[in-house]
């Protein structure tokens, strides 16, 4: 009986340690979760911002003009492992943060502690304190939603923009209020959506229904299957090593609040986004590359915003590539960006 009690105590202590709060309501993924990840040999860097430890990669020459790469949902800097060597080989400095709630960065336990605005402010602080200048920004998925705001609010630090499979959803005036609250009502009405139900709509042609199902699935999840989501959203066949890497930041569902709430936050900055469209991006006079995947279904409806509202954008289609372009065509996309940065033809 004593042995059984001792075993129970050890299990409780182990679980408590695995989910220890470094401060009230904040978790930090143990470092050993990230040991020996294939093709991810990069040294970690950390910055304390707003009481949180933010992780970022800083590769290549510190004297070179930087490339700022920002991941989306539900990934982290590991997603860029195939692109970073191509950039550094071309002489670039590469900065790749993990947003709050993702990768090696600290994670709020409650999804109510996350906000679109806070993600923006943390990334702005990172850019400011690293003193990035003449930077190239690349954003995919939520990396675009956050990063495009960072660029818009500090445009003097950025020389060019590249977007892929992303958008900056916007509405003006009373339409913003209606859109946000109607979407929340629709998500409430939809209720929990299983991974299998989401897969059915993903096999269709995409569009608003797919997007709504995705928001409902993530919001109501208690322990999102991260690798399965990446596989299904991207149409990818991940290896066991890749699955382990994408699951590494999350020892349990308690660490996943950021991933659960991310899609739900999309309409919370509609009015502000519209103002930056009008005041910054519709007047943009620097190079801007739109590089969507030819097989993208999740964000394809947002591509027209870039083509219609950005003055003289450059466009290229990544043929046969779906949502996670960095995973499917990382080296090819990095080579395209190297040419774009150098002013060479991208085709």
C-alpha cells in the first residue's frame, strides 16, 4: 500500500512540475522537449517582453540587412528550418521569433489572456530592441495578420514585404462591429467541430464555410492535435520526426491556449486594420511580393486584397503548394525571396 501511495505522489509531483507556472497564469515549455530536433540546429535567443520570455532565432551576419520571418497557426520557428540556410548562404541575417503561446516562447494558460493587439505589441518591441533596419518582412498565416501590422506601424524599418497564404482582414465603420459580432455568433451557433468534420470541409473548395469551421474547431478544442491540423490544413504527410517537432512546444493541452484562440481573434482588429490599409498599404511605394500557393484553400479569398489594394505588387504562384509553403517549398521560396531582395527576376 505504501508503494502505491508513493507512486501516486511521484506521479502528482511529476505532473505538477511538467506544468509549473513560471509566473501567475504563464507556462514555459521545458527545454528538453526541443532536444535533438532534426534539421533545427539553431541557437536560441531570448528577450524579456512584458514579463514574458520571447524566443527568437538570429542567424547569419549581424551586419547584413535582416529578413524577419513570422510563423502562423499552429506552428513555430521550426517551420522555417528549410529556408534559413538558403538565406544565410546568400549573406542575409535572419530573425525568426516564436510568438507568445508558440514554440519556445512563454505561454498563457488562459485563452482570454491572448489578444491580437498584444501579439502586435510584443513583435514591435522585438523589432525595436533588435534595432532592425532595411528589413524584409515575410508572413504566412497569422504571421501576416500580426506582421503586416508591425510593418504598418513602423514602416521606416522595413524595405520590402513578402506575403504568402495570409491576409489582413479589415472592415471600416459600423461594418467592423457587425462582422466581428456576427462571426462570434456563428461560431457559438456552430459549436464544437471535430477534426473529422473539419477534414470534410477542407476537402472541398475552401471559402467562408471552411474558415468558420476552422475557427470553431480550434476555439472549442481542449487539446488540439497540432500535427494533425498541420497535416490536414496543409495536405502534408509529416514524418515522425516532424510530428515530434511540431508537438514539442506542448507537453499537454494546457500549453495550447494560444493555438486554440488564435483564429477566433482574427476579427478583433477589423477597424484598425482598415485604417492601416488606407493610410499605409494603399500608399505603399516599396517592393511587395504576393506569393500564394497554387493549392491554397484557407486564405485564398484574401489574395485579392493584396492584388487590388497594394500599388503595383509583384505576384508569383507557388504551383502545387498548399497552406504551409515553408514546409512544402521552403528552399524554392527562399530562393525566390533572395532574387526579389536583390532586384533580380523571380521567375
